[in-house]
C-alpha cells in the first residue's frame, strides 16, 4: 500500500505538472500525472477545468485535479483567453501570433493571466477555485523559466517577467498559485486526504 493518498493531475503539460508538485508540496498527497486527452469544448475556464478533472477521475478511479488557464489582453478585448493554447501548434508560434496581433496598438499592453482549478472525486462533487495575476504583455521574450506565455508577461512591481523568475518567486504572484492557495484554504484537499485512494487502489 502507498504511504500517501494519491491525487491525479489531469494534464500532459510537463511544466504544469512541475508547478503543481511545487505548489502542493507538503500536503501529504502523492500527485500522479494523468493526461485524459479531453476535448476542451467548454466556453469558460471553469467548464474546461471540470471536463478535465471529471474525465480523469472517472477513468482513474481517483480524485483528480484539472485546470484551465489563459492570458487575456485588454487591447484585444480579452483575447486569446480560453483560446490561449490554440493560437498555433507550438508555444513559439502562439507567442509570435499574439505579438503580431498587438502590433500597432498603443502600449502598455495590459492584461491578466487567469487559472481555474477543478477538483473532482469519483462519483462525487466537483468544486472550482480561481486565481488571477494582472500585469503587462511585453514585445520581447525575457527569460527562459516557466512555460507558455511566461517570458512575455511582466509582473507589476517586480521588473521581471514570469520567464525571469525562479519557481519560488513565481509562486508569490502567479494565477495558478493563487488558485492553488484558494484550493488549500478551502480545506477540500485535507477533507479528501482520508479517502483519496486509501485502499491503495
């Protein structure tokens, strides 16, 4: 039998998995990566997060955490939002496309990162938790840390993009960290700890 209860992370994104291992360290829960390959057909972050979490929980027989996140740019009316991962086949191309659309619009390019986490239990309820980080999109890549649009998102008051921050600094500001804090503060994870795969299934 495992020493710790298990919680599925419904994602195939290696960067996201690393962040969750960091954000949920010390909870006493063993995180298990599980890419449920769900079609993100929802019209909101919450709907997509629920689709991922519920599919992973159903298929694994374990409680599962899914999330959806996006970058919303004011000058583009909140675009790309839930379409952030669909602007191109690679992140480099997605970033280039976003910056192309911003060409000719006045700066600063204000925006925000949004993340919604869904926590689903087998045959049980699903709860959602949201976090955001407001900042500014910059026209050049800065830093190699993080993933996604991190290197072009400048965090106010720091002089740095997420791409220039080590994980412990990013954790203070990021949208995903804020959503994870809301999850932890709700007590939902602690409530599950007595039942998450306690039989070692």
